[in-house]
C-alpha cells in the first residue's frame, strides 16, 4: 500500500509509461566486422548470407560510409518470419485437395478478382477454404509467399507453393537416399536390387516390392524418390537414372538453383522479377533451351541436353532440376514453370535473411543486447565471467598430438595463406576458421545414443536434455599466421560462443520446458588455446633445393638434343623423291599397258625390265596428260608446288617481282630455276643410285644365308623387316649378356651389353639404360658407371612426367652409399652434398606424386639413416 497522510483508502500509484531504452554505447561496424561477429556468435550461414543481411540493414543514409550502428542493426527485426516448409506443404496439399490446381485455388482466394492478394484477402480466402491455422500462422504463410516483399501475393507467387512442396520432398528423398546407399553399399548395387530380373526397366510395383524386401523404413519417401526419377511420368525408369543419387544433397541442391537461373536466364535477367519481366525472361530461356525446335514445352531428356549445350556444370544431373521445376508432374515444362524459378529463389533468399533475425532474436532477445554482445569489446566481461560465474573444466588441461603434413596443408588452405591452396568451389566463401562441435553426455554414458532408445527412465530425461544442448562454435584461426617471437610456434587463445545446432528432432522438446535458445541468453562460451611447436612453413610445393653439379655438369644431364627439322631444301628433295616414286609407278603401268617389258637374261632376278625398248621421247609425258583428261598430271604437279613455293620464299627472296613462267625464259632473269632443278636432279640421282645398289645386291648377297637381300639391307629394306631384324638382334644380345654374366665373364658381358645399347631402338631407351645401371652394380660394383647410366636413363623421360620411383630410389641408394665413389665426391663436403642431392631428388618426386606413400617412407628412412650415420 502507498502511505497516506489521513489514514484513508490507499490509491495505487499510476504506472509510468515505458520509455525507450537509450543505448549506453555508440559505435559503427562495417560489413566484414558484421560477418565476423555473426560467425563468432555461432550463426552458421554468416559467410553466405551475412553480406546480404548487412546490405538490407545498411539502407541509404547520409554520412554512413558503408557502416551501421545500433539503430540500423535494429532493422533486422523488420524482416518477416516465413512459415517453415512443413506448413507450406500442408497448405499446398489443402489447396490442391479443395481446388485441384493452384491456379484455380488463386481464383477461389481472390474473391474480389483483384489479381493479387493482400494479407486480409489471403486470410479470408484461407478461412473459406477450411484452413484452421492461427492468425500468426497465416501471416507466416503470407510472408513466405510474398516473394518480393511487396505486401501482396500474385498468382505466380501462390504457384511457388508447388516448388516449396517439392523442396520439402527433397529433404525426405535425401533421407531415404542415404539409407539405401548405406544398405546396398553403392548405386550399382542398388540398381541390381531394384532390377533383379535385369529387364532394364524399374516399374512402380517393382520399386515398391524392392523397398519392402530391403526393409526400408521410409516407404513414403521412397515413393517420392520414384516419382522424381520417373521424369517422363511413364510409371517406370531405367536403372541408369539412379546414378543421379550418387552426389545428391538437398542443401547443395537449393544453393545451386540461383546458378541454374543464371544459366537459363542470364545473370542479370529477371533476378527476382515479377509479372511481365519474369515471364519475358522465362520465354527467352525456353527459346534458348528449344533452340530451333518447335513447341512451347520441353521434356526431361531435351532439357538435360540443352543445359549441357549451354555450358551446364552445377554438379547435379540436370534431370533432377527438371523434376523439381515440373511441380505439377506433367512430364514437361514450359515458360510458365520456368517463370517460377526466380520467384522461388527470391523467397529462398528472404528465408535465409529471416533465419538471421531468428538467430538474433532467439539468442539475445533484443537488438541492443545482440549488437553489444557480438561487436563490442568484451574483455572486461570475460574477466568478470571467468572470475564469478560457474564453469565446466575438463579433467585434463591440455592435449598434445602429432599432426602431419596433410593436416598442416589443410590448415594453410583454411587460413587462405599464400602457402595454401584455394579449395573453395565457385560461389563459395572461405571461413578462415573451423567449427567446434559440443555434444554433452550424462554421467556414465561413454558414447552418444539416441534419446528414443534409452530404456532407463532415470536417464531418459538427461539424455533428452543433452540432445537439446548439442551445440557448435566457430574459431577464427587467422591469428595463427602472426609471426611468433623468438622462433617459437604460433599460439592462439580463443573464446568461442556456443549456439544450438539447428537440426533438432521434432519430439525432443515437445513439452516446451527447455529454453528455446539454451546457449544464447546465458552467452555460454568455450575458452581454450591452440599452440604449434614450430612456425608454419610452406609444404606444397616443397622447398626443394636444386641438385648440385658434378664436376661442373648437372648431376642429371638434360635430355639428348633432338635432330633439327629438315631445311626447305631437304623438304623439297623429299617431296621430289615421293613424286619420283609415284612417277615410277605410273611409268610401270604405262609399260604394262603398251607391252614395253622384257625378262632378264639368265634369271638373275624375277623382276622384269621396263622401258629399255620402244620408249620414245616425250611418250611418258604425253601418256600422263591423257590419263583422266590430264587430272593425274595436274595432281602430281600440285603435290610438288607447295615445297617449291616454300623453297623460293626462303632461298630466293630477291627473285623477280613478276614471278616465274615455267619455261627457258626464267633463266634470263634469275637463278631460281637452276636452283630448283639442282635439288630435283639431286633427288632423282639419289633414287637412281639407290636402285642401282639394290640391283647389285642381288649379285653378291646370298639368298640362302640372308633371305631376300632387298628386305635386310639398311639402305633399302622395308621398315617392318628392319625392325624385326633389330628386335631379333636385341633378344640375342640380351641372352648372351645373361649367359656371360652367369659364367662370371663380366668384361665380355659388358662389351655385349654396350653393343646392345648401340642398337637404334636402345640408344634412347630408358628401360635399357636402367637395366645397364643395375648390371654395373651387380657385376663389379661399378658405382660411377652405374650412376652415369642411371642419370642418362632419367634424362630420357619427358619433363612433365619425370623419373620413375624405381629410378629415383636407385639413384638415392647410390648417393647414400658412402663406401663406393660418387660423382659428387669432388665437392668440399662430399657427404653433405650427397645427402642434399638425395633429399632433393626424392622430395621432387614426392611433390610430383602427392598420393604415393613410398617416397615419404624413403624420405623418413633417408633422414633416419643420415642421423644414425652422423651419430
């Protein structure tokens, strides 16, 4: 009671009108600070959605300079909270049940025929349709369908309900997909299960029976999966369609939809457009998909093929996107369905922004508390909390663990350091940190269990509470890049605020007794430190030192020089020889046609003689001009012309401007004609002398000993016959080397091996030289000769391929063998030069083949043996 002066009735004091709380702090933050603060607070999508939220808060204001304060931050509560997907699915099912299609449903809701629905009209229409939700539920549905935040719902907006329902189905499809792949092991095994008869077709009945036979607990979701794979709406699909499930992820699928819109409609066409603009963009997209084909719709196979033609690269089977856009299940889509894609993407963006508001509201309650908690200096608060507030302390103060090169390379990649590699995909944002995951367990529980499976009633409540308190926290690791003092390793002390894991089972808090945000209001955080025992260094590529030189020359010589390309004169002669060969064939054909052939006397050869009798001057030239109306003569002339033109341009740059006429007059103005004739006669004389030697070989070469001399002579033998002869010689020499090595006659075996290496096919054969290096070490421990042969074998490999692991390991063993001489012994510190060269060779191979473990093992053995030798 309020005190009275006269002892009468007491009058209650009037309540004072609440006054707006004035913030006790004033500072601004930029976009990067906003995103980092949201990330520290535990908002998982801060990197992806934080910039868009900041742009929404930073609406134009004078003098802001791209920064926001508490007043602008409070605008986050202006974002509407859309209804969850399950509510949208319920509404879609209700409207389709009442009205058949969503187009008819819009007509029923728009009783006044305004062409759009306000919140009041939407609410009245839902009440007429029998929707039993609360006004708050209806407002959330309105916010979810108001894709442009204009305060009205258009006909196209309402049709996005079908896509929202499809998106809800995708989450169930992902669940059954995970179960099926875990059950069967792979997509191929799943295809064998559902098509056990190998018919090449999976029917609906066969699919249902397969799911029942496998014991699938998600039969409804499995039926949704069948409908998605049956893109033709034919009641069946081919087993190959299951390949689309291998990389399917509902969340990544949603994130890929804006990129699909960019592919179909262009990056700037109708992004979030409404009405006519979205329809125009959809018409243009359909025209690009159809290309020259007629029609106003497109099927699944044509859609996939057209997407690939446009440069598709989104990581999912295009037919999955087709199944998503075909919200009516008609088996084809047109401009009307494509026009819903930008509207759905706009609604999805608004949903992501609203998730930021929900996080702030659930975690902090008010904008002032949130702004100060996330962006203000909290050092004093930390000191007070760690002194006066209750805390949980781990039984061990620290954990020491060894981390290898792979882990350290991933750390550099995460830190976006120059020594790392950018592993993010297109459109992804790097976090520059990592997420901690917090999973509390009741006393006596050694591993996580599902709270539904706990039979002990005394533990059931604790396990349910523990599941509700599953949390995560973000640690920014960039301070590990700071240069530590005194050469010590970097150290990072962190305080990471916990936030509840968003995906919670629906029945974990049915009673609502547990707090909505168990970590936000008390601002629970984890304090710890991370310390490395040495400074971070570049790991890939390794800091490999160059190979030392041996006697002023590289240890591994450069590859042998290739022969220079033929000169224009040699090209002219080669072309002329080819023309001479064709002319000889045509001359022989003329002689056979006119009977101008005779047998050789004494049967020296089975070949007949041509042209010795009956051939007159210009007879052959006239015969050529008569063949095919002169086309044969012109073709032969045309084949030689390019080589002549190239020769003239290179060797006779000062020739007459009027060109050549092809007759004796050319000699009066230039020497070009004489130069061309000189090379042509040289080519002709070469073939004449070669043929003369071929004829002479028939007289002195014994066919009984050598077979056909024409095929064995290196001058005019056939390439295939010569190659077979060389292979036979190589096999013979290899056998002889082995036999003399077994007898212990190493000197003669070495001579035979060198003779084998001199064969044309072995001069630049790396395998043969590698074998010779091993031979040298087996026969007499000739390490210097073996090293020279091995280095030459390594130089023969292509630069992009590099030496093999056998060659590298062999050379490393030679260099690490101090009991025998090496080409690096001439250096001041021969032992150190040997070890550095061995490390350089093996480390280079390890960098070139990062997936192989053998070179890493060799490096370990090399360092260990060197350390042991030094001790």
